[in-house]
C-alpha cells in the first residue's frame, strides 16, 4: 500500500511538472532583417513588432533578430519558405515572378508623398482583389514607403530629356530600371542595399529610386549633388512581411488572431511612418547637405509617363493571367491613395 501511495504521489508530481512546463512553453520566432544593422527596420520596426507580439500573446510567442542577415535581399521569401528563418520582410520588386497583386502600388506615377495613405490603400486593395496571393507563407503585413527620387552625382542636375539620356545611372531593378533604359540612359540595376557600392565607386553619375531615408541609410549623401522634383512621384516601393507556415501552425488560433490584429498597424504603419519622418528630416537638411532641388522639365515627366505605359500594361497582362482584375485593382488603389492622402 505504501508503495502504491508513493507511486501515485510520484505520478501526480510528474503530471503537475509536465503541466507547468506546457504552460510556460514558448514559440520562438527568428526574424531576419536584411537592411544594415543600424537601419530603423532592424532597430525599431521589427523589435517593436516582436514586443507587441509578446505582449498580445502574454509571452507565449517571443522572438529574436539575428545580428546579421542570413540571406541576401532577393532570397527573403525563399529563406522563410525553407525555414532558414521564421519571418522576414521581402521587397516585392524582387519577387515579381512569384506575385502580381503586391506590385499594384509599385506601378509608376501611382503614389504620393504620404506613406500611411499608400500603405492603407495597398492593404485595402490586397484584401479586396488578391487576399490569398501569398500561398506558401502566412502574410502578416504589407507597406509602401516614401517615393524614390532622381538624383545627380555631378554639379549638373538631371532636368531635361537630353540630360536624362546622357546619364549612366543606378536604378532600382524593375520598372524604374526598365523606364530609364527605355528612354536611353545607361543603367546599372542592383537592390537598394547594394547602391552604395555602385554610387560611391563612381560607376554611375546619377541614381533613380532612393528616397531621403535611403540616401542617408546607404550613405550616398556625400556623392549626391541635386534632386529632380516631379509633379507626381515617379515610383514607390512595397514590402511584404511574411512568416513560415509551419512556424505559424505552432501558434494557437487565439494567438494567431491576436498577432494578425496588431501586425498591419504595428509593423506596416510604423514602418511607413518612420520612412516618411526620416525622409522628411533628410529633405529638410538639403541646404546644409549641399543638395539642390530642381523641377523636372514637363517634357521629361511626360517622357517618363510614356515609358511607364508599356511597363504597367505588361504588369496588367500578367496579373490578369493570374486571375487578378488588374484594371480594377490599380484604379481602386489610385483612388484610395488620393482620398487618404493628407
């Protein structure tokens, strides 16, 4: 009898111990950041999201960010799909072979200088026209950042069509690089994080696609002499924040819902807000930085708009083939951007 009593006591203790362990078990998310470690996405946006996740799940879901990126910018989505990391941010321009709807907000001459308005419009457009586009991962957020600009690295600004054609410029891959090539400029296209290597080494004499935050983050201000201003921003960039499906499945439905509820606000809106504020600060210091601002000749803007036509049409054709009503989606996005912009 004494043996049986001891056995029952031992089993009870073991059960309580196991129950306590389960109660304190945590799901840990490894979140990659491909920007330089000092960039505000690595320092504020992603850490802020992890803090919010831990709070809304009452500590059941936690995470960390590796000190260095584990994959190059084009491979963020693939690294999440393969489980190399659990979550990451992907520049949508580098996965145009995989997604179409996410490129809606990246169609030329569709944006404003209001990142929050563009981000809200993009999220609404996604929900309305292509909510299930990311089928290999769980999509938690998307955002649109401050438009990229045209800069000259020489004392001569780029304001006319002829000046544009005469340049060798770095351009963001995708529509911008294709537009510049279509007009006649010589183009070197790399991801934004590689722009410094091209610009600082004098490979180009101008650059197209970086905003105020980027010329600071990627340390190309010392090589930048002037910015060309257009009546409508030429181009905007979008990002998607995704998490591995298997890792997502480890999280309870209740905690998944809590995480979804805060993700667009805690990462999408915070991210775009920081891009806007940092860019505005850089632009406000142009005088002390020795960067002048010139207005684009209307003929240059019209030429770029014309060059953008075939690019947008090609996107529409591809999106329609994927089952997306591209005309309606782009019209809806552009309308909402105007309605929401300050």
